[in-house]
């Protein structure tokens, strides 16, 4: 069974036309099973920046509806390009035809997107041709986006197997809580399975941790390279659309499904340090999106490639 995760941006209705409604918080989830393919759609509720940046850090592909030029549309394009999302569909509208979309996305990763009209059936068929590369050989890494208690089941997490294979009864490290937990059961699309491969959206019943331990952005893994630190060094690339001067101070960083208040220190023109009051879960080499929520224009400062602090 193949799995594909798609972000849907700038259309509050399209997600529910493409799939069955699932979990809704500040992120709305929709799911559809088509022959040998399971599609998971994610859409930010009210186009909020933090959940949108988390979605973009997680997806395989994107659907972007070009209704009008807004700061929010520009931020979506900038973040998709930063993360390097090359697979997706640009939806034409009365405002933007194919040529207009091509002009808006030139010199970005979105230039390789297909353009199409807003026809849910045809969009689903287009998505079936996207086949991301998966890594089942590595140690399992599961990134959590929701957690809750279920009567008669216990603590349950929802998330994505980013790489490796997670199996029933696996013993995994929960980070940043640093607890060993056990996988009691695995569900995919409300059906029980003994394992879940890379790329799969899963529900896991977890033993030996509480819901509070398993907040969004937490990771279940046996991979030794996954770290938890309160100080991280990074190579920084400023967005050309961020008009504010780069300065030290409090900002936010999105790393996977975490959006965290951080204090940024500048080491030199491209080197920065990020400090947080709480541990950050990351893998060296992972990309972070830096956010200035108080910026007057675009709030996307740039991207940072993370590495362990030299002072640790």
C-alpha cells in the first residue's frame, strides 16, 4: 500500500471534497483510500502561520489555490520553496491562469508543479502519479501531530512514520520526554496492522507515557542520530522577501511539527545559534523555518540548517 501526504492551501473547502474528515484542531485532516494508495490531506485552519509551517515541513506534495495575491499566499510559496517541495498542483482561478501561476512561481520549487482547474476528481487522479522515495531501512522515526486518551484503549498518538518501519510491541524512545514506551497496537485508516512503513499516517496506542508527554512535534524512535537540545547552531539563509534587518532576539522556529519560541544569536554572516527554554527534537542536517510573527510584511525570515551546538 502506497501513502501520500498532501498540504492543501488557500481553499477552506477543497480538503473535505478530496477526502473524509478526520482530526481537526488548528490543522484539519482529511483521508481517502484509492485502490493501492492512501491519501492524507492537511490544511491549516484559518490559514494560521504556525500550523501551516508545520504542514509544509511534513508533506510530500502540495495543492495551492491561487485566488489572489496576499501576504499569506506569498508566505506559502516561500516556505514550500525553502523546504524544497517540488511535487504538487497549482489551481487556476479567475485571478490566475497558467501563465500567471508560472510567473508567480518562477525560480522556486513550485515551477515544477502541474497546473489544473479546481476539479476534485481530476486532482485525485493527478496525485496518484506522485511517488515519493521512502526509506524503510533506517531505524523508525515517528513524528507526532496529535495525542489523546481513548476509553478502553489508553493513550493514542497520531502521526507520520518519517522513515523506517514501526512494529507492534516495539520499544521506542519518546523525545523530548526521554521515556521508553511500548507500541501496544497500530491502526491505519481505522484498521489494525502489525507494522507501518515509512510514509504512513498511523494511530499508535502507547504504553508508559501520558498525553502531556506526547505533544505535537514529539518523536518516537530508536535512531541514535535524533537529538534533544536547548541550544542548536545553524547555517542561516535569509529569505530575499524578508524586509527587516536580521538581528538577535526572540523569534519562532518551526522544526518538523514543532513551532517553538527561540532566542536567536548571530555568530557571523551565515552562522546563528538558537536557544530555547525547552528541549528541541531534531536531526542534524534538518531544515528549520525561522518566523518573525511581528513583521509588518512577510513573516518568513529564512531557513536554517541545524547542527549540534559546538559548546555542548
